[in-house]
């Protein structure tokens, strides 16, 4: 980790060396790398004794919660006729296909074919390493031999009683890289002027590691009153001429493939902690589902945050809605032009793009092999969850 650059030096450093050579290929055609733990569902979506069908980059996966409450993940295709296993029946600690009753255990091994006998069992289906943490079901989507050594994301604030956590998830029609850029670049506060008033972000510096990049910001209010939703997060008011001693530091980090946003006060108290992941649903990776954990530190007055929680949800939903709208417009522009024609000048975004290109997997070029891209139709539509 190198020392943070002051803003002026950072702007001067914003030359093509940070991103041109490393991101010469179209970043929007770089697939997300599968060798990581990805959240594919909320725990509450997978009921005891039930199945739940999801997708990762076009690959169908069935999540099964057994009668004992354990969750496992298999390829969502029966080895027999390729029909979706999520339409099947949970039988104790196994799942039976809805068609002919073929039975699979948590390893994907076929354990029973009712009309064949157990001495002549066929091959089974692929299984995926699976973990359940902080109300999320994670699946290791890549090489299963790497699952035990792969870094699992830190979700500490979501299980800390000092914080109240909102869990949100929705489908967004854009490449996952647009999502990383949107959160990392706080210069887009003008987009939220109706919700936030006139805010000016000031970059304090950026840092880069092997698989991460981060940037620090402070903010100044230039006009308008502080929204109540924002006041609930910070616990104090800001005037149009804020007290320099009250400035908070926002640190945004992409540690591939996840993203975090943390806000700390001058005394290093963390008042907000956001962890978020973007999971591609379709093979072309033009739609992703976000999984976010937004943790707010509870104020000293008991019950205050609980009482104001509906207002905070309303405020953040409006911000998220604007962000979703703008990144979908970015994707539309890319698709119309057939390539990435962005003229990026902000140094930390150039660093971020280089990181995403380096850590991602090469895109699957179906046209180069003379085949049409495979279009995926969701077996079980994924809908927005109620705010919590």
C-alpha cells in the first residue's frame, strides 16, 4: 500500500498509464471470474424442505434446504432428461427429480432410480461448495478444489449488535463493472441533487493493492438542507458552511469481486458500513443481481434508529433507484455503439478499470466459434425483495 495522494497530485496523475494498456480490451466484455464465493440468494428465500432455482452467469443452480435445515447447491438439471431439479421434491437430506423420481444427495451423487435398482445407478450432477452467512447463501461457482483456500468476504457489521442492518437486492440491467464504477466515483453526487441537495465530493487520495483499489472522500454541502435520512446516518447536522472538525471520511474499496463503503467520523467511529456484491445472471453478463448489506451504527438514544428505519429505507431506495437508472443507460449506450467509448479522466476509476480487467476472466466469444450466443430464460424469475 502506498501513501495517499493529495487531490491535486491525483488529478495530475490521471494519465493513460493507469488504464489504457491494461484495459485495451472492452471491459464490458470481460466476464466476472468464477473462482470466488458469490451470494446467490437470501437465506429467507430458501425455506426448510424446499428448493430455490437461481442463476450464475447463465448456469442454472438449485439451492436445497433439507429437512434438517442444511443448505446445499447442485447443477439445476437432472442427469436423466435435463429438467430443472428445483421443480423436484426435498426428501429428507436429498432431492428427488419431479419427472421420474431420480434422487441426488448433497454431493450430486445419484442415490436412487426407483425403477432401476441401486446396483445400476448412473452418474450424478455437479455440486457446488455452499456456505450460509449473515442471512446470505454463498456458492463457490468456480473450481471446487479452490473453495477451501479462497478468501471469504468479511461481513462483520451485519452480525454486530451495535449496528442495524438493511438487506437489499434487485436485478439491474447492466454489466457488473458499471456497478463498481458507479459506487467508486462519488463525483456523481449531482445525479442525486433532488435527494441530497448540492453536495461536493473531494477526493483525498487512492491506494492500490494486488486485488484491490480504494479511495477516500470528504463532502461539503454547498446548498440545501441536510436530508433527514442522511442525518440518521451521521448523527449530526451539516450547515452550508460545515464545521471542519465534523468532517467524516468515506472509504470506498473494491476488493475483487466485492465492494465496500465505510464512513468514519473524526474519532474513527464507523457510522456506516456497506458490503455489496454484483452477481451476473445471464451468460452475456448484461444483467446482474445486487446483494447489499447496509449497516448503520445505533445512536446512543435507544429505539431512535428503529423508529426512523422506514424513513431511512425510503431515502436510500430513492438513491438506489437513481443509480440503477443511470447505469442501465450506460449499458444501453454501450450496446448501441458496440464498444466502450467512455472518455474517463478520474484516476481512481482508471485504476479500478485496470483491476477489473486484470482479475476478470476472458469473455466467452461465441461468434468466434461460429455459434449464436446462448440466450437464457430464467426458470424461476428473481424479483425484488421487500425492504427490511
